[in-house]
C-alpha cells in the first residue's frame, strides 16, 4: 500500500501530539510534586493513606486518517483516552461503610470535627477537590444552605424572630414618645393657663 504525502503528514502530526501530551503529563507531575512539598504534614499524611487514583475517563477523542490513496473512504481511526482524578478504591474515610465479609457497619475513620479541619486545610492550599466526599465540604454546605436555609426559626422568607418583650414593644413606645413630643407645646400652654388662673384666684 503506497504511503502518500498526506498520510505522512498526518502521522507526523500524531507523533507531535503524543510528544506534547507526554510533555504535558511530565509538567503536571512536576507541578504535583511541587504542590506536595508545600502541603502541611497533616494533609500529606492523609493523602499518603488515601491517595486519589488516576483512571481513564469515559470520554475519548477519535482521530481519522486516510491511509489509502486509492480508496478515499477507507479511514484509520485512533482513539486517545483522557485521564482524570478519581477517588481511591479504599472505603471513604469520611462515611460509614459496610464490611464486605462480615456485613457489619464501621464508623467513619474521621469524625465530623476532623473532617472540617481537613477541609479547611485543603481549601487553604487549593486541593479540596482531591478530598473524598464529605458533608463538611464547601460545595455540600452551600447546597444544603440553598435547600434548607439557616434552619433558624424566624430567618425564612416572611418570618421574623419573636424577640424579647422590650424588643417587641419598642415600636409602640417610640411612637408614644414621638406623639408626646408633638403635643408638648399644647401641654405647656395649657399648664400656663391653669397657673395663671390659680394665681388670679389667690
């Protein structure tokens, strides 16, 4: 089968793309190493025990190349799979899990307080996406806040907090003071008239 110039150029571009993807992976690995060197020991210990696993993603990219000069409909298809980070095969240390042999439920390895501490450390270092699923994650907290609100009576739409008795009666008392200040000139005039009348009688 003769190899045409177009086929040679297509194969050359494939090799260049493979080389660029290799260089990209090497650069990514170097970035991960530099990032790991800056992480606090507590996070390093956690990722050493529960590391994220790199698995091929379900999506793939297909490249069609015409390898024959006689039959233009004959194409050679190559597929390159993309990789992505996925959780480890170990049970999620942030959730209870059932033992596959005994059938007993095991408590989470990390309590809610320790989960929140790890999430805060990961968010400060920009690696919170590498943590397993936890209800203490920022995305999960935001989702629950949007669904259920603050869950405090009186903070919902159209609601108000009951408050103490002096807080509930403050509005009425302020209105009484304002009306008393407006009626003050008439009251002073009335008392002057009464005083003058008493002085005239005496």
